[in-house]
C-alpha cells in the first residue's frame, strides 16, 4: 500500500515546530514555581537546562525532542535566563 502524506512540510512545521518568537516563548515556555522546584530537586546542575527543554517541548508542541534536533537559540536563551 502506498504511503500518503496528509500534511505538507510547511503544515508539519507549523504544527510540530518549536516557537521562537517572544510572544510564543512567554505563552508556552514560562516555567512555574512547581516546574522550577521539580527541575532543581530532581536534576543535577548539568542536566537542568536539558530537562527544562524536554519538559517545554512535551507541553508544546506536545512531542519529545528528537535525537540530534537543534534547539533554536531563542528557546535555549529564554529558558537559561
């Protein structure tokens, strides 16, 4: 059976892509006090940023980061701050 693609590459990027503009970062990637406590208590300092990135990607757009996926610098800078 032939494999059919439902979404165009552009539609797939809009649906599953990581946001990089400031309004979307504030809306989707602001960590709550509970998030910060969880990250701080259960993660080693060298893993905290990576865990925060995974947590945010799981929430929006609702998927895990792929191996080797390059995170937009805007997201990393926002969470690191």
